[in-house]
């Protein structure tokens, strides 16, 4: 127990010097933390990763404003003292959108600000950003590159992916495109007729646009010039679900996606979190069920891919959805996007902590 010290005593002078020393040490620690590389999380997928949850009006059930102000959900999004949306000074959000392999200059920078609620719609980035931001001791960049209506097995096909054959329920055999082949599929034994698109064109564009931002890092994250790829988030599958061949092959494509992203971004230890389609229930046998099962199989806890243990996690989103389907953007209900984002962020934090 500290003794009672009178002002002007020798003990008082000693305590003063001790406080000065502790303050200096604290300042040194703060400087060290500030110099640490920014933790970057890359978000990819299609329209629901892009985000279609409505922010307003406050009077409409299902909007973010209604969820926060009427239902009392997601209180961390609102700054009561300022009576405005909260703004984080440790998490930045950048979103670039372009079609195919369009140049960066021909793409649209949708967001580039400290994380807050702004614009007309949200995706899962608010939940993701706040959860990983709360865990991280370093600053965070949520970097999203995606566009709607894209299939993993066609538009987003990773480099090096081989073609494959699939026979449909009518007995017709099909050839599916390999990376940079065109079209997406053709009847086996026939000559493919090229179209103005090739397999992996959206993958090329999204990753190239992401690299442009990383290569010009300080222009998008003021005051910082070093970063580390900490993880990837993937929410996709709707477009593939309309094609049984792509749905059946989804697991193969997803495994290659995980490995290729880590290799391309030189981040072999980066964690990977994927989320299922909200309308798909466990044990479904339709195409959506095939995609859900593919995600569950790549989850490191399944044991099917030992190299994914402790670094890949799948989030089952059906219990988190407030209704509607992925194709209908969950009826633009912001709560679905927030719920899924929070669950994906929480899954990432568990991987980072080592809670397998």
C-alpha cells in the first residue's frame, strides 16, 4: 500500500521523477505503435459484397437509420455526443469498382474515407471494419474491390484454373472455360465461339485495381506508407448458383482462389473468411446448397484441407438474414448486411486470436 506523502518531501520528488519516466516510456510506446504497418483486409465478391442495404429513411423498417434509432441496434455506429454517425480515426475504408479489366482511371472510387456511415447503401464493411478495428492494435484499411453479377467459375476465375467437363441432367456434356478462355462453356465436341469477355477478366480487374491502391498507399491512407495484408473476405455465389456445372465445381474454384490470392499478394499467412448465401439453409441439395457445402468444406475446421486449419473460416449466414434472397439483395435490408459483416469480422478475429 502506498504511504501518504506530503508535498515537498523527498518521497514527493521521487514520485515526480517516476511519473516523468513513465510518461516518457508511454510516449515511446505510442511512437512504436504508430510506426507499425497498417493491417489491410481485402474484400471481394459480387453485388452483396458491393452492398445494397439502404441507409435511409429513418421511418422505414429495414433501413440502417431505423435499425439504429428505432430498434437500438449497432450502437457503436452512432456518436451520441455529436448526434451524428461515428467516425473512426483508426480504420479507413476504400472501395474501388470497375467492370472487367478496365483501367483504374476508368473505374469509380466509391469510397475513400475514415470509416463511417455515408452515401445511400452499405455492404458488410461496417461490421467487418468495426470488429477487426476493435481487435487490431494497428491501424486498419478495409479495401474493397468488386462489382455485381459475377461468377467465381467464370468472371472471377483465378489465374491458372484449368477447364473442366460437366454432364447435365439431360446427359449433355459441356466444356467449361479455363482461365482466359472464352466463352464460359460450350457443348463438348463443338468449336467454342468467342465472346467479348474471358474467364477471369473480373478477377484480373479487381486485383489490379487493388494493387494500384496498395502501390500508392499514402494517397489513400494519409500519413502511412507501409502495410501488411492481414486477411481476405469473400461474399459471393449467387451468379454461380444459376449454373449447375459452376455450382458443382465451386469448391475447386474456391480452393484455388484462396491459394492464388495469398500468392499474388505475397501474404501466405493472411486469413480468409467466406460467407454463404443468406437464403440457403443447411443441407440443401440445390445449387445454393452445393455452394454452401463447398464453403463448409474449405473451412479449416472441416479437416478436408489440413493446410487451411486455423486460417480459413466459413460463415453460415442463413440465421443472420432478415429475409429475401441474394439475387434480390435481401430486400435491401441493412440489418442483413450488418449482421453478416459482424459475423465475418468476428470469424476473422477468432482466426487472428488463434481460436480455431
